[in-house]
C-alpha cells in the first residue's frame, strides 16, 4: 500500500512539473509572437512591424497584397513622402517626387520625376513598394502605374484626400502597408487631439465671427479656396466663415469678393510671389474691403494648408492665429 501512495505522489509531482513547463512554453510562445511584431532600431527603441503578408483595398479599388515588410519604398507625391517620413521610414525611402521638399532628408533622395514620373528610373531603384496617389491613378499616369505592376513591383494607391478624416485614413493605410501601424495610430491621435483643442478654443467665439477669403493664386488670374478643400474645413474648425461658396478652387470674380467684404484675407503663394500680402493690400478697387482697410492680410505656407499629411494640423494653427490672433496667441 505504501508503494501505491509513493507512486501516486510521484505521478502528481510529474504532472505538476509538466503543467509548469506547458505554462512556460505558452509564455515563451506569446513572447516570441510579440517579438515578431517588433524589431530593434539602431537607437535601441523597438519599432513595430505588422504581421505580413497583408492585403489592403487601395484607392484604386485594388486588393494589394504586401508579402513582407517593405525595405525599399518609392513615393510618387509629396504628401505620401511626408507621411512615410513621419512614420519613421526615412531609411526605407529610395525615391521621391521632384517637388518633395519636406522633411530636409527628402531632398537627398533620388528623384523620379514629377506628375509624369519616370517608370524606368523607378524600376532601376528596385523598390518593393511604390506609394502612388489617387490623383495619379487616372489618365496618363495610370499606364505608368500598370507598367510598374507588370514589372513585379507592388503599387499602393493612396486616397486623394480632401478632408481631415481622409488624411487620417491615408496615414493609417501607409502605416498598415509598411508595418508601422502603431506609429500611424499615434500620429492620427496627436492630430485629432490638437484639432480638438483648437475647436475648444474657437467655441468661445460667439459674436465676432470673422469672414475670411483665402486666395491661392494672385492677379491677374485669381483663384481661391472654396468648399470641399482643407482650407474650408480649417475655417469651419476655427469657427470662421469662408466667403467663397463655390466648390474647390474657383476662378474669382473680384467684384464678388469686394461685395462679400471679408474681415481677413489669407494668401498662400508667398513662396513664389514676392510680397504676396502687400500686393493684395495695394490692389486697385479693394481699398474699402475690411481686411484691406484694417491691414488684416496674412500669407501662410501653402504646403501646410494644402498637403494631405501630418503637417495639416500646423496649417489649422497658423490659420487660427491669422484670423483670431487674440484667441490663438
């Protein structure tokens, strides 16, 4: 009988040891899975890498399969480039648009052309991912994108964003495609938080709501920012009124703007026209417009109010300061 008890005790001890080993194995397995989702950077920080392959429905309605984390990326448009750099992908970017000017590191990358990108040049860079743009998926550019696909290069068409929500989606899509989803989520969360803070401040503006005119191209061919643009959404965020009611980027009838009598005028072309604001202040026939009489004409950086990337929130902040300097100091 004593032998039976001894055997039972030994069996129970073995089971306990096996159970402990099983638990440890499960913990190790879970840790290994987590390790697969991160990689060590040179600075010692861990950078997230999503599980691959991933399939993404892009803006061209294509199911794009990305087999592994991209190591060589070409961006066809400045907004995608800014997003990719913000996601920490500077080392992976091997080619950019001729007009890419931010961040400074983008200026050192190989150029692949402008709107009519150089297909042969892109292929020579041997990318495993090309970040295209919704505006490039139509017309003549569509043929170039297909040539890249035919060459075995993965092409992801990112949406042609005209709203903040669409920009958030674009950042998320590029994050998912490049294994940087966590970074993308953090960028979007920061943008939303900053916009919410601006809205909260603007909510205090009740009686002195400003009428604003945003001019994107000066005389003689004058164009402005109308509805369904980032700048119109920015004016809504800061509790101001856009005097331009047409859609997108209409050519302006000067008499209509004079009659609308905006309180503030914002120009966005000072980067290529000297003294843009001063030109509006001295424009013939505009001397009785409130913004001109009160010298409330301000030039802002076009890129931060038109480019669909993380810096859009800086654009909102600059527009807010230009329209309501006392509120947004």
